[in-house]
């Protein structure tokens, strides 16, 4: 199933809307984002860094940690009434214009 960013925001909103507590405050969501980023960093370090997991540690998932980050980012965007699709498009426009010649392109042989 393919979801647009708007679909994702609606799905998260429907989930959060089931609960009286609703969305956390923005600062709490930022703290949660940092917590989730730390968990991602730990998994990446175990997988690709110099600190392998201990034999007693359960296997983790970089993909699930990225998913957790995406969920919290979506909660924050919804809480602040930010359209993630529009924000993403603005950021891509910035990269595609301002930074278009910043990196060495892969040459295409024809």
C-alpha cells in the first residue's frame, strides 16, 4: 500500500484522535524525536559502527527506528498544522536549485 505524506498525516491523526489525551505538546514531541533519534543511532552503531551488540541484547531494526522517527515527525507536523508534503516539496526545491551544482554528478555514458 502506497501512502502519500498527506495520507500518512491523516492516518496518524485518526490514530491519535482515538485518545482523549491527543497530541503531546510540541516540546514533548521534540524530546521524543531526540529519544527516537538516539535509538536509531544505537542501531546504526551496532550494525555499521564499532560497537556490536552484546550477545544478550535483542536484535533491533534500523527500519523500525526510522519508522518511529517518521511517526513522531508526523505527530509534530499535525500538532503544528504543518503540511509535510508542502514542506518536503519546498525543501526539495531548495536542494534542486541552490545545491544543484554542489556535488559531483555521476556521468551518464550514452
